[in-house]
């Protein structure tokens, strides 16, 4: 996976999840916020379940950074 290309999706998804929770996390919303087509999301993550796994990993990385 292209980490740079996918990172903008993960960071924005993380922000939106913090504000709206899982119910507010939609591909269309994230796509609009990052200014990319929805097909780009599916190219990087395949589906929302896989995307959520990346969000969890990102969250754990953020926790480790704060703990240090």
C-alpha cells in the first residue's frame, strides 16, 4: 500500500470518527473532505472494515507517541 496516498484518508477518517463516531464515518464524507474520488478509498482499503483496522492501528500509534 502507498502509505503517503492512504495516510490522508486515515488522518481525516480519524478526525471524523472522533467527532461523529462510527455512524458518521462514511466513504462519501471522507472523500469530500480529502478532495479525492471514492474509488481512491476502495483502491487503498477495499472496504470500511479494512479501513477501520487501519484507523485502530493509527490510534494505537498515536497512543504510543503520547506515552513517550
